[in-house]
């Protein structure tokens, strides 16, 4: 199951933040695949998620 984690902006080191998401998902389920994205209307994946995704808060 892909889960998009959408943030306003990323730190300079994307590869520092991503492993934290993978570590957190191990505590929940190995079936989860986190995808870290910024709010970027030029990104087709972000736009598709905005249209078809389900918001989890």
C-alpha cells in the first residue's frame, strides 16, 4: 500500500528524511510504502494524489 506523505517543503537532504518514514512504517506494517512529496502542482504524481487520494490525518 503506497502512502503519500505530503509536506510543504523538504530539508536540503531528502535522503535524511526518507529513512525515517521507512523506520516508522516498520512499526505499523511492512505492506506500507511511504512516498515523500512536496506540494508541487507541476508534479503529475502529486496532482493525481490530490484528485484520487484519500486524506488521512
